[in-house]
C-alpha cells in the first residue's frame, strides 16, 4: 500500500477518530499538523483537485473566523477563499486524507471507506 497522509489538527475529535480508524485496520499513516507545518497554496489546490472540491466547499462554516469574515454577506471568489484559508487555517475543514491520486475530507470518518473500506 502507498503512503497515506493525514492533514490534521491533533486536538480535533474527528482527527482522532481518523487516527483510530487507521490503527484499527493496521494501516500506517503519516500525520501532518497543518498548524505547525502549514499548507502551501499549491498543496491545498492539489488536495482540492484530488477531492473534486472548490475552496468554498472546504470551509468550516461554524468557525469564528468564518463569521468574522462575514461570508454570508460577502461574495468572495474561490481564489480569494483559497487565500483566506492559507492565511487562516481555522477556515479549513479537517481531516484531509491523501492517498496517491485520491484525497478525501474524512468528515464523517466513514467517508474513509470510499478509499480504504
């Protein structure tokens, strides 16, 4: 099996469930805390493409930063949303699991079954 990378925030409950998912299946993963090793704009674009998502679909809509940026009343372009995500990682849904040419937002964790089930 190829390399599996999990982009996470270790204190996130769903991220911990994702780690447990792989541990229970005996699958080794590389964890990257994207608060310590931030996404580059290019890497986030690649992950979005692999997931078939636009930046707006990866937004954490319940986050304080989302509310402060008043997304409901602003018409941000997808490129602007991507820039905002790079500037403020709290806007990015997590965890993101990358495996070869595929990636999935593991929210809920059961979405991992699309790749590993």
